[in-house]
C-alpha cells in the first residue's frame, strides 16, 4: 500500500494480544500483495492487464471491488477505483485494511487501541482511564506542523488530498483539476467510509459540509487550501 502502519495498544500485554498483532501485520502484508498497483504480480495489477478475469479473483478482491462500486455511488462519482483511467482501488483499500486491523485487535482484547495507516486512524476506547484519544491533523505541506487536533473515543479520522506543492487533485467526474484545496479531513465511526468521504470532500470543497451533514455519524472537520489556510467546518 506504499505507507507506514503503526499500532498503539494501551491494554495490558497478553499472549492473545501479541498473536493478534502478528495476525494484523500479516494481514496487511497480504493486502499489499493482493492490491498494490506497484507490484506487477499483485492480483490487481494482473487484473488491470487482463491476465486474469473477474471470475478468477479471490473473494476478498470481489469484496473490495464491490465496496469501490458502492463508494462511487455514495459519493456521486467523486470516488473512483480508476484514477487516471487505470484500475487502482488504493483510495479505499488503505482505510479498509486499517479498520480491519483494528477489528482484529479489538476481538482479541485490545479495547483501548489506535491503528494508524499513513495518517488515517481508527481508535477504540480511551488513551488512558478517563482520557480520550487526540489525533493531530498535519499540514499537508509540512507534516511536522499540526494544524488542528481531533479528540474522541471509538472514532475514525481520515485525511485525503495531496502533499506535493503545485500538484492538483483531479475531479474524476470531469477530469479537471480541483482548484484551491489540498486536503480534507473527515471523522466518523468507520475508517473505510471516513476515508472515502474525505476523498469526496476534497473534490466537493465547501459543498462537502452540507453533503456530509446528511450522512449519519460523519463530519467534515477541516479543509486545507493550497495556501495552507485551515477552514474548520
């Protein structure tokens, strides 16, 4: 997936948790082997080249492609698994896999834990007794600088956009660059959908706040302009 994952578990260390952590890491490696568009032998790369047919795909790949189709519908076309005209479900896979890793840990007793997949975060429980988690939203152009902080329990925080100055986000509905914005951050209960909605929000811009208000449990918490200005929702 071309990103770094980190785990922050605040529960007592047990053999079950260690086993679950190993399982979560192994799962993330399997996901990368299946879905990486940068690996020529991945299932997605082979499907894109038509070396295999959809009938030959593993069930989990069918599941992800079905989720991509649902994401396209939910976002009114703002999400696509064919960015630039090439099959690449990475825009959904990272959030989906990070949430799945969190679920694996939770099932084994990690009820107070954070899983971070390249800046997209799923947290459960508390950071400490009586204390919520704090998730920093970094400046897309200066990751060492925190623009704002999101605080909560049992939540997902996803940011979508570009970190390269001068680069443009492309609206898949029109093929035209989206002016003025470099990132959007969305919170909600599930990282899979928070990530998808953040992708849509950076395309929709200010309209995203009204659009997300109609989706139960999800909220636009920040839009960042190409000048580095922050607009809290």
